[in-house]
């Protein structure tokens, strides 16, 4: 009988591709949704890529509540905890955001260990294995932990770091047969499944629409969402992956290079993409006077913080596709579903 995998947050961008990849590899899959009315939309999105063939089911559970998690874990072999209750643009106090991410991870782990799940693979972030200050450049690996007490950290970075630390502390203090593995991705691009779920790729939609009149001097370690789903599944079953962290980053690419790629390789569909480099002072001024959400990116202006994926290559046999392919496939999917 096929093994059963629980994927948290089935309406999410990364979760959707995990569902597609798991079904394609023969697993039975259950996914959590906060509202049972979302199940049909998730099924339709997945069915556009692969026939679920009766192997996709749903459980109603919310990361902010204990209700539903024990039922969601019934008979589950593995868990991919990819859901996150917050993002870089979330509203609310920083303390609330951090507490929500931490408590959500602990709810999943408590239910998983109680149910005797074999392994939980949890999505963290490469920024949880980075120097606290963007001023330090270089290449880091999984042995480095971001300092969660650094007062300069933006809430998103702190939430990811605190949630992962809490998860490892929980597993150390609660002896069970369940193993924990964490995956730390870079900037996630690649194709989207639906217009309702564009995840982290809205920046490419803004480029394509022409609403972004210039590009800041920001760089990303781009990982394709399909490769991110792949590394989660590899980490789920690889014999040497239990109890380990794995960075899942790709090529470092400046936003200006992303814009140039879109502008030159999409033909008329990329004609509105602006390739002009914005001066750092202009981005900082605009962030201070007009768009406070940009304040979270200003510390990264001009920085090239990079990470090593040697461990993922060696232990999991994982290798991401080129960043350019992820960017172009992302753009083409946004155009195809009318999200631009």
C-alpha cells in the first residue's frame, strides 16, 4: 500500500507543487486547509498538472489552533510542514508574527510525534543560516545560525529562525521515533499553479506589468519551486537526512539581471519590464517617505550573501535548475493564467 504524506497548507504556493510531485511519485497525499471550501480549488489546481486519481484528501486544521491536528495526522507516514502563517508583507506586531510561526511549527510537531510519524520535513529559510548583519558577505552553510536576538532583524527573518530553533529544541526534549529534517530555501520562483496563489513571485508580475519602474540593487539566491518540492521529498526519505538541516538555494542573481532576462527573452510579453537600476539612496528615500514595506529590503542593497548547497548535493543528490529557467518559467506561467 502506498505511503501517506501530510502536506500542511495545501493552498500555498510551495505546498501545491509538493502535492503535484508527491502524487506523481505514487504517494497518497493528505493536505490541510483552514476552510473546507478551499478543497475544490486545491484539487483543481493540482489536477491541471496531474490526475489525483483518488489519492488526494483533505483535513481542516489551522496553524493558529490546536483543533484538527490529531485527526490530520491519523495513519500518516511522513509530514511536509511547508505552511507558514506569515510572509514578508504580513501585518501585525513583530512579536505576534514570530509567536505565530513558532507556535504553528510546535503544533505540527506535537501532533506528528504523538501519531508516530516517521519524519517531519519542515521548511525554514536560508536567512535562518545567514550572518545577522547583511554587511558581512561570504558563503555560509548549515552550521551557521542567524542570531534571533539581533534587534536589527526584520520580523520575517526572526520568525523563521525562532520557529526552526523551537522545532529542534522540541525534538531534543521530546524523545520519540519521529525524526525532524529542515529545508532552508532561498528566493522561490518558478511556475505558479493558479492566479489565486502566486506566493513569492508577485515581484515578477510587477516587473511584467511595468508597475516596477526600475530595479533596486538587490540579489536573490533563486530556487525553482519544483526543485524545492523535490528536495523536500528527497529529505523525507533519504536514510541520512534525519536530524539534519539542508540549504536549498540556487544561483545568486541580481534583480537587474532578472529584468534583463525577462525583457530580452520574452519578446513582446517582456516589453514593459524596466531594466533601469535604481540608486540605493533613492530606494532608501522612497522606503522612508512613501512605501514602508521597502524598509525590510534596504539592509540588503548591494549585498551578496550566499550559501553552500554541498550538503544537499552530497546527501540527497539534489541539484537546482538554472535561475534563468526558474524566472522565465515563472513569467510564462503568470502570463498564461492572466495574473499580469
